[in-house]
C-alpha cells in the first residue's frame, strides 16, 4: 500500500512541475536576476587570539600543523659556490725572513737558499701537472706575464673599470681589491722593477672532485711604485704621488686548468709575518671654534684652542 501511495505522489509532483513550466512559457514570466553589490567590511588591525590560548606559548608548531593536515616543505640551508676559482690559497708560500735584504753569499742567505731548494720538489711536480693542461707554460716567461697582469689589474682598479677588472682577477680577489674604495680616489703608478720577477712556488690542488684541478703559482716581485689615496673631499689619506717606494710582493696567480677557456688571473697576495707595519692613515679633524653671530668675523690669531679635560680611564 505504501509503495502505491509513493508512486502516486511522485506522479502528481511531476505533473505539477510540468504545468508550472508550461504556464511560465505561455505568460513569458521571467525570474528576477539576483543583484550583487560589493562592499568592504571593517579592516581588522588586530586579530584576537583563539579561545584558551591566552597566556600559553605556541610550542611544537610543526606538530600542530601536521595534526591539522598542513605540511610545509622542508627548507635546506644551501650556499652557492663558484667553481671557476678556489676559495683561498692552498699551501701558501712562506717567504724567508729578510728577503731582498740578505746577500746569497752570507751565512743566512745560504741557509735560505738551501731551504728553497728543498721546498721546490713539490713545486716541480705541480709545474708538470700545469704543463699537461697548458703547453705554453714556462717559468721564465710566466713571471713577466704575471707582472703585466698585475699592472693591468691595478690600472683597471684606479680607473674603476669593473668589466676589465673581472677578467683580470678572480671572484675571490675582486671584493678584497674593491672593498672600501667607493668614495675614494686612488692614484697608483708602477715606476720600475728593481729585480726581475720569478716563480717561487707552485701548487696544483683539486676541488669538489679529484680531476677538477686548479693551478696556483706564486710570483716574487720587487719593484718601485707610487700610491696616493684621497678621500671623497679630495684630502690625502695615504701615501704620496711624488715619492716612490720599494715594494716586495708575493702575488698568487690562479687558473682553472680543466676549463679549456680558463685564463690566468690574479688570485691573492701573501703578506709575510715579518713585514713592516703599514703607514697610518692621515685623518683630518675639525677644530671646534667659537659660536659667531651674524656679521661677526673670526679672528684666528687671538683665539685659543680649548684643551680637553683630563678624564680618568683604565684598561
């Protein structure tokens, strides 16, 4: 009986819906289109905390997110590396104390000479590896090429030629040469070479993989140079343009040997521990003067510079 009643009700509902649709089409009755009006709610600058979280610290946020089904991607602390040059100087050359001052005929000079011969064994092995990748490499000609490279790099630094400097120095040496020179004027000049440059040290390290070889050659240069550094106001900070100085330097030239398009570039400089200290920077200070009123002139002859008060201090 229930099934018969259900079938009857379904048939009545279908007939009622069909009659309503037919009357709408006959009378051309259209349903009203809903009107949407966009409006902005009040902007909340403060979102109240959840119920029961006041006074509690958010602990184990990761566990709460996982329980809620939110999974965050794991973050890796990656550091980009540059394989076109190494990050430092491998097995740096230790210059003998008193170099360019002791004669090879003296007792100390003979000791230094014998020590250099002992250290040259590993350098000869490195030079053989370098010659396998660079057939034109010779110690006699390379020293002159390195000196020309050194002069070109410093001329590009004084002219602030970044493109040329990038092609002459490695990515490690570039920030060391340009750091702090933004508002300064550099005047540098190579006067003459007191002694012919020579190769004193060579190493052929590898990085990342065993066959990824780099060639590092240390050149000894004894020359005469002039250097003057001016600040942004044109005041002299260091050196002099007219007074040349004798400079003994140990520069490191590097090349990526595996790269067929690699070239020798300036990589760094070795400063021995016994080297004399650098000249201090000439600092300019402002001497406090009297507070002048408009229309008054300063009389420098009758003015006494105030002395600072004595202050007790301790280390």
